C-alpha cells in the first residue's frame, strides 16, 4: 500500500466530489449532536429571562420548592460578569439593570426536566421607557466614514441626482438544530464544554474571563453542529457560560438545550438596516458621485456590530466604480435583543440597497438595467471606495454575462414584453473573502498537520457546520501531499488538541485556513522526501507542522481612516430572477433563480454548489417571507408556525454556476463562497418586482408590502 | 407497553402521554431522531409508524402500542437512498437528514418497485413538511431521484477569464 502515497495522478482530490468525511454517520443517524450526548449524573439547566425591554430588577421570587435545584445568579460568577467579545458591555447575568427582553437573569438546574420546567420564578421589575427605534437612539456603538474624491464636485458634474431609501428587516437563522451546550466539571476545578458552535476559541476565551481561570482549565469541544449561518458564532459563548456556572455550582455535568421558541426569542438575528443613497449620474449612466448613509440596529449590546457595520459599509457602493464616494455608517443601540453575525455579515443589507437603487437610477435615466451595470462594473485595476486597486481576478462582468446567458435573459424579457405581473430582475455583487482589513493579521491563525503512519491528520479549530470543512480541508492536504483523500484524517475541533485557527466565519475557512494547511502539507512533503509516512516516523520520530497566517505582501490597511485593501480578494456574484406576482393575493411566485459565482476554485464542486443553493434559498426567505415581528422589543413570532422559512413548495428551481478566476494566495486559487449567495437574491427579486410594476423598497416584500406599493402607486 | 421498534418487539415503560420522540431518544437511546421545533413544523423528528411517516414530536407514546415503529437506526445495510444522500450531498449539517430520509423512504421504495423516477413535483410534495435550512433542497431532490435510478448531475463549473 505504501507506494500509493506517491501516486499523484491516481489521487487527484481537489475539484472532485469526494464523499463527505462524516457523510455516513449523518445519513445513518449515528452523528452525535449536543442533545444526543449524556453524561453520568447529568442535570438540566434553564434560563430565567427578563420580560421587559428596559428597567430594573426590584426583587426575584422563587415560587417553587427549591429542594434539589441548583440556582445561580450573578453573584456566583467567579471571574468577571461579562461575555468577552469586542466591547466588554454585555453581562453574563443581569445584576440589576435590564437592557432588553429575554435577557438572562437567573439560572436553574435540576436532574428532572419536568420539575425544572414547572419551577416558577417571578421577577419583579420597575419598567423604564425603552429605545426601540434606531433612528431615535442616542448611543452609537460604531461609526465609520469612507471617503474618496469629492462628492460635491461629482454632483456638480451630474445630469441627474437620484435619491432613495431602502430598508431591510431582522432575519432569524433557523438552523434546524437549536443552540445547546453541556458543561462537565472535573475534580481539579477545570471545565470541559461540549456544544453546537462555530468558534471553539471564542467560547474558550469567554469562559476564561467569566471563570477567571487560565487557559489550561477550560476545554471546548465542538459536537456535530446542525447548522450555524453565523448564529452559532457569538451566542454559544453565553450558553457555555451559563452551563459552566451551573456545572461548577452543582458539581455535575449540566446540559442546556434551547427549545425553538427560546432560541428564536433570545439568540441573535441579522441587523435591520436603513440605507439611503444619493447618486449623481451622467445621462449615459456613468456614476459620478455616490453618497451613502447606512444605519444599523445593533440591539442592546455591542456584540459583533462594529465588524458587521464595517463589512456593510465597505460593500455599500455595490461592485461599481465611481471617483467620488462618501459612505457614512453607524450602528446604534436599541433595547432589543442584540443582533449578531448572520451569513453575509452586513453586506446583504447594503448590497440590497445598492442594487435596488441602481435599477431606480436606470429607470430614471431611461436606461436598461444591464447597460448601466456593464458601464460601471468594476474591472481589474479599478479603485474601490477605500482606495483598493482591484486584483486581476475581478470578474463582475464575466459573472454578469454568464448569468444573462444561463437565464436566457433577453429572450425571457422579450417574451414577457409588457405582460403585467411578471418580471425579470438582476443583481450583481461582490463579497470580500476573509476578515476585513487587518483582521486576519490580528487573528494570526494557526493550523497543524500531523504525520500518521497511515497518512496525516489535520488539526484546526475550524468547525464543520454543514459546509464541508472536514472534507474540503482534507482534499487540499491530500492533493498537496499527493496522497489519497482517505489517508487524511481530520481531528475534532477540540481546544485540547487543535490550535486557534480563528473563527469559522467570514467565508475564510477554505481561503485562509485551507492555505495554512496547504503550506503545512508542502513542508511535510518536502521533509519526508521519498520515505513513506511509516518509514519516516520509524526513522525520525513524530512529525507535526504548524503554520501561522502570513499576510500577502502587497496588502495594506489603515483602520483609522478606512483606507487600503479591505480584503485580500473578492468573490463575484450575479443573480437573475424570473417571477410573477398575484394581483389578488399579492403573493410572489419565483419561477427561477440563476446564481453565478466566481469563487476562484471549487475545491469540491457539489459542496460549493450546495453553498450557493442553500444560501440562495435563505436569501429568498429574507426577500419575501421571513418577517420578525417585534412587539415592545420582544419577538412576537418565535415559532416555525409563524416565522416562515422556505419549504420545498416555496423554494424555486435554483441553478448554480461556478466560475473560477483564481486568487494567487488562496489554496489552488480558492476564494470564499459561504456568505456571498446571501447577498444578491433579495435585490434581484425586488428588481424583478419593479420590472413587473411594483416598486417596493423594503424587505421582506410580504403581500402586505406589495399591496401597499401597488395601491400607493395608483 | 409493547411495540415493534426497528423490527424487534420492544417493551418500554414510559408515561403514555410522553412524546414518542422522547421515548425513542431517552428511553430507547435512539438519538438519530431529531427535534427541531417540537410543534410539528420541521419534520426533523419524522419516523415511520406502520410504514407511514409521522412527526414523533406530536405523537404520544400511548398511540404506538402494538404498532410497528421504524427510525433511522432501523434502515440497515445502508439503503440506496442513504448512499445517494452521501454521494449527492443531500446532507450538509445533517440535522434534517434522518427525517428527510424517512419521509422519502416510502416514495423511493414505491418508485423503485415500479421502476420509475419520481417527478420533481412529487418529491417536493412529499417533502413539503420537512424543513432544511442548509441545502435549498436541490441536492435532496437529486439524492432521491438518483436513488431511483436517475443519472447524477455534476455541478457546472466554468473557467475564469481573468485569473
Ligand atoms: S420536531 Fe417534530 S416537527 Fe419539528
Ligand atoms: S442539512 Fe442542515 S438542515 Fe438540512
């Protein structure tokens, strides 16, 4: 068998649809998610939360027999009462001041679930007037200004100035597996946490601060995770902290698994946004000046809001060149549950606005939506609003052309003619791969590759949450070593054995961590030379190679002025949507969605297509169905019966096309893919509605909003 | 109480109002059946009772007395459908997968017996009560149709012009 290790042709892995590493365990029900695990002596935990959006706690009344219960409040926290992330403003448990509904106050645990759920706790509070409207907020978490050229000069040259305001709503992640954690105490005072999560080292860091212990006393292990989409980026730290407090106080393993209602009420959502555009254009459609204002609702605590805003504003021009740009963004405080990471991370909001606005500009000028895009789309060498000179893999025009071809765009438009209530819409967009600005440098991610007698083992903190991390990273390593895919194992994401590879977010896992592993594999290949792994290990002993992130040499970023290379590179995407709306019910029926993406290189084509298909479906929900109803700062529809995500019956045919313009510093040319499919479909849908005579400017474009738009325009 | 579980006569003493889902997961140790919503909306908890798919979060244990219950663990020998879910990437995060497979299993069995490939609309209707947030369903349809003999389609990849 050993000679097989060197047969590169026989072991081509990259670009092939190899079987998912954990595929069999998932289809046989053997894969273990957090709620499938049980520990000796385990008890169950429950979180008691605020019911008002703002106020003070006057008294807490335990209206049950507390015998056999473990009860935890803020006074049981050994370290600092906070969830460490960006700003230290969010407590783990409320001391007295309530800042949003469903804020955690008290924790209960009991060996019997029924007893636990029956326990009645009454929180006596003094209400204060909450801030619920972001436009009325007096507290700004982060403000960003991006400025290029001179917008006033640009407006001076313009033939027309077009203004518009666009709004996007909250969105729930609705991973089908709700959040959950199990904390297991050990006799020496250490704690191990198992759970559904995206970022083991975020949880690890939060636990160290909360418990006031060194890193050796905390271990975090990811269990099989039933979807994340950003929703398991920051919130799992809170649940892990809660479970750990109960476990330490009771001395017993403690499981907290949210039910659907609690998950939808208490955990994070996508930031709602208001985006205002004022654009100066020449009569031929050339963009001369863009003034953009972005306001995002952060909720009650900062969480990841500054970074969400950052990605949002950088993408706010859309993929278009313009010499004079001003983008002003702010994310503000309201007394609503904190909003957090969600696939796309600020970009879906601003790209919705830019693409919908562009169609209004074209309409004002009497131009074709395609023509105005072709005229202004970024080419390689163009300069973005932050002053980044775009790399050679910039492919806005190619994805646009492919999407038009694939959808038979012009013929469909001809066929529709003036036929009312049917329209085709386009959205063109870009998405920066990896962390924004200097983020990757600050993270300094690590990856480790260990030689085994049978091959090699990948050790990274990047998590498999459905997107195919284990498989795709193994493919990259196998290909680089020239070994078989099956000879590469992937370690569980367990902080006891994996280095900090950074969080599994920002479409960075393949491009950044994949590249780190490629470098590990290159060195391993060189070091073992002509030996087989077994021979090498016998002769030289263990071999373990760790690589740290190195910035591509040309990348420069000035975080203070928001100037420079915002991302190493960008993915490019285009949607064409064909739809009809019903004049009686005002319901929209999407007939077809074309989704074309330049992702550099598809390491695993079906997985990449799967990201596109799944992300597109989520974006269709965002555009049409998924409305979070807030009543007095609290989610009023926290169930799958009244918060509607696309089913098989409302998901239209989605056709994914992958384009490969390779990125020099990505593994085998790969860039990010995960988030980008979320960015465009909402705009393409709203633009198709516009073509069909409905001018909506807010999503979700529910039948109510469409009816309003239709009646208003009459 | 007696019932047949994955082909074996099984006795479990649990309150008759306990959800079948909990009995399977807690009393029988079969955790392949998942809970996504607890209110009959997501289908993650789908099992077969006397050959028909039901939401086990809505069924009290008492109702399956003497019935024949099949869970994902009861599909032995890796059916064509399970294999197709792997090769066509019908499972991403996998949490909806056991429910999807059990919901589709009777359709696939019927179609295989009749030697036909179920039409897309038929597959969509069958799965209308099962939510998947990862795949956009495309790969799930492909897995079901491939299990019935359809040719597997490859993702369409175009080389770049600029890089
Ligand atoms: S858990 Fe039974 S339908 Fe969702
Ligand atoms: S694969 Fe994740 S919900 Fe279906």
